[in-house]
C-alpha cells in the first residue's frame, strides 16, 4: 500500500549548506562540528555521498535559543549586581 503525503499540509524544508550556516551563525567550521559532536548544535542531514545540509528551521531555532540564553544571562547578571549593591555594607 502506498502512502501519499498531502503536500499542502507539510511545511517546506529548506536545507542550508555549510558556508551559509557559517555565515548565519558566525561560527567556524571546526566549532560547528565540535558542537555537533557535543550535541549542542543541530545534526546535519546527508544529501549525498559527499554532501550534507542543515535544516534551516533547526539552525534558526538554535540561533533563537542562543539569543534567549544570552538575554537571560544578562538579566541574571544585572539582578545579581543589584542584589550585591543592596546587601553591601
């Protein structure tokens, strides 16, 4: 039995090649592959015998999570600084 996928209900998936991922993230090739090995960056998808791509939405989600983590750390640092000022003798 053949399964048909209703293409109108499936989101388009765009693949990014490594140079574009490097450009979007500002990371080096080595850092990207180190983070993949550490499980902190989206896994690439094999596109062929010598080609991989990254799912655009996963890279975008990773970037948003990095921005949010940065904002949280900044807020926490500011709150800690204010706390230290209030509790200084």
